[in-house]
C-alpha cells in the first residue's frame, strides 16, 4: 500500500516528553509520566501491529484476502481504542485524550468504506477502493500525529 506514514516519530516524541518530565518529582509530573508511558505503550503496540497488517495489502493480494486483513485491522483498532480509553489522562489534557481516542476510532469509517469497495466484482473499482483506503489511512494517521503533538506541547 502506498502513501503510508508512520506514527513512530510522534510516538517517539511522546516518549521524549516522558524523559523530559522524569527529572521532576512532584505528583503532577508523576501523573504526566504515567500517562505518557501508558499511552506510548498502547500506541507503539498499535503502530507495530497496524503497519504489519497494512503490508499485507499488495498488488497481488485478492479482494478476499484484503477483506480478511481489514477484519484484522478492525480488531487491532478496537483493541487499541479500548486500551487507550482505559488510560487515565491528567485533567489538563483530558479533552485531548478523548480526541486521540476518537481519532483512532476514525479508522473505523475508513475500514468500513474499504470493506464495501473490496466486495465489488469490478477489478478497476477494487483498485480505486484500495487507493481511496490508502489516502484515508494517511489522513487518519496525520490527525493522530497532530493530536499527539498537541498533547506533547501541553505536557511540556
């Protein structure tokens, strides 16, 4: 699949924020550190699994294979969103955390649309659905990275 962007850089920035805060000793900083560590664990695991699954979409994969991969992608999104939803954010970024979970859930619509597009019999329409799916994944990834960057800025 072309057009993929990695969220690893922003996730690394989230981890760097943790390191920057580690030198301080008050409760607020400890809460921020715990939040960053928990969020980073969820997002790193998600990113690794999601990227591996995305690589299963190839020029030679069949629509039937792609539908199976879409189901696995959906499971990965569901699991990460549930885990991220259980992370308790500091009150100063609670709204941003909800936005992060919502942005992650944005993959739902992209997957649902792709599922419909991959079920058609016309190979040209399937190819168009793959391209549109790739574009949607990139847009969601960009939105997730922007939210993570905003969280980082607020926690500094």
